[in-house]
């Protein structure tokens, strides 16, 4: 299979969807929020692990999980708007169906953490273990989106002149 045929077979977007993706302001927003969310995740993970290993810093870890959850909700809401701009539906567009399914798990676990803060069901150590479960699901989801980003790049139309792209495929 030639390189150009491989790119066509794994393309995430039709030409019209690619045009809408590139025109959507939410594409930029997602590009900013994704690395921000990862940075917040790393800081929070360090604080949670510090609390679990030393017992110190419970308030800081808790606050960091709340911030992580707020950033998560922000990226999920804006991501849904982006998905609507590109695919015409807010969630579960075929190109991102499984990413959205796992995103729902990520949201559910983060929301369970926040609900626990209000209802005080779990003890602090169990709270932090719940946060780690939420973070593990977030890492799976982030990996899914990185795979899709790579797939989108591989499936993007070549910026090279048609004759140069054709020469690479042979």
C-alpha cells in the first residue's frame, strides 16, 4: 500500500470536516487547554503521591484535584462544542466515539471525587486513591487523543505539490 493510499484510509476527517475543524475557534482553545490540563495533572499527581507517601499536604492535594477537575470540565465542554462544529454532534461522533466513551468514565471518576468532598463518604486516603483512579483513566484518554492527533496528521492532505507527493508514494 502506498503512503498516499495509507493516509487516505486512516483519515479522520472528510475535506469538509477538515475545513470546519480549521475554521473553528475551538480548535485553538483545545490546543491550549490540552497541554494546560496535562500540566495541572502532573502537579496534582505529585501532590497526591506526596500525601499518600508522607501524609503531608492533604489540603494542597485536594485543591489540586479540584483545579484539575475544573480544567477537565472546561476542556470537555469546549471539546463538545468543537465536536459539534466539526461533526455536527456534541458527543459520540463516529471518529471520536471511543475517546468520548472513555471521557465519560474520566468525568464520572472526577465527579465522584468532588461529590465525595460534599458528602464526606471516603476517608482521605481512599479519596486520594479515587483521584488516582480518575488520573489513570485520564492518562488512557489522553493517550487515545494523542493517537487520534497522530492519525489526523498522517491523514492530512500533503502540503507538497501533487507531483512531489506522488513521487514519494512510488
